[in-house]
């Protein structure tokens, strides 16, 4: 009995070490992107865009669900892009203020008196002005296209774990595109279920399933706002990366860029690491103990 306990302890320590190594690789990989000149140029460019209210952001989402970067007609010209002729602008509400004088103090103040409808345009409705500097972009995740046996076995084990958690998993591209156009997967917070894209290759499917499962384990009871989204996405993708790395699958080409796109800050990544490690440990224990066909890779190597 004592020998079994010692082996279990050694196995747990080995798991913890390898999960820690994986998260250290994640942190280093994301930091390399955030420290790069191209990303700094993107942040400087993004700072020139107006931040819209929650209500206006919702109006944009309703009118153009796949909008990524919006600005007014003149602002796009200042940024070296021209709105194409015939493009229909997205309608939002702009506040109208007037200056009033306090009857007692005589001090003037600006007060909101009404709103007016203005039009803005998504970057997809614009073209670069000839000679203008190309618009910097966030790093683009590279899709996982592998079809490894270990990812196939890992995917089966993750499905079993989802089932044990009472989380249905289905493939419905039409519903997925209606809820989140172009996404590889989605965790439906209200209904506590996972949607996956049917065309994902084996490695990509295992990673996406791990990502959405992490949302369930970490965020199913969270009353999160849009401001919390960077942390939530950093945690979920960090779990997915560490899971695949633990089992010898390199997801760095996708995960490092994905986390950097959302986090935009080293501090967000660092804060997320603790939750990432704990969640990965929970899933790995369930996967390795539940399916002997899935075994951890001997060691991790820097991508």
C-alpha cells in the first residue's frame, strides 16, 4: 500500500512538473510576440480608434456580426484607407452635449441633451489608399492540420470527460456560424454545451475541445463582461496549449498568437497561469486515469 502511495505521489509530481514546463513555454512564447516590433506597431495603430460604449458595440454586432475594426469615414481616410463606394454604414448613436451655466455658481458645464445617428464602417468595407503604409494586424494563429493518433485518443478521452461533466458536445456548423461566425468552436454558457466545427482536423479538434472544456470548468458560473474576455480567452487557450504540449502535440503556432491577440498584455498572461495549471492538472488526471491509450509525452521541448 505504501509503495502504491509513493508511486501515485511520484506520478503527481511528474505531472505537475510537466504542466509547469508547458505553461512556462506558453508564457515565453506569448511574450516574444508581445515584445515584437510588429505587435507594438499594431498597438500604436489600435490606440487611434475610438472605444465605443456597450450599447453601440451591440448595435455594431447586430448589423455586422463579423466586424473587427470600425471607424468613421474621415478617420479611415486619416488611417490611409478609403471606404468603398456604395458601402452601407453601420448606424450607432453619438451623444450631443450642450453647455449650461449653473445659476448659483455661474460655472459652465457640458450636459448630455440628446443623441444623433451616425455611420461608421468596418475595415472590410475599406481599401488601402495607394502609397499608404499597410495596416498592421494582430498575430494570426496558424491552424493545426495534424492527424495524429495521440490527438485522436485524446479527443475521445476529452469527450468522455465532457460526458462525465454533463456537457453535451455536438458538431453543427450552421449553428456555430450563426452564434460565432468563423469560429472553430463555442462554449454555450447559458446552455452549458459545446459546439465544434465538423471540418476540424484531428489535432485541431482536440485542441478546440480542450479550449471549450476549459471555458466550462473555469467560467461556467462567471458573470463575465466583455472587459473580462481577454482573461477568459487567455485561460482557455492556455489550457488547450498546455494539454496538447503535455501529450507531445505542438500547438504553439496557434496558441501563442491566439493568446497574444486577446491578452495584449504580459500581465494578463501571468495572472492566468495559476488557473491554467490547476485546470490542466484536473483534465490530465481524468484523461490518463480514464484511458490507458493516452499517455503523456516523455518531455517538453521549446517550440
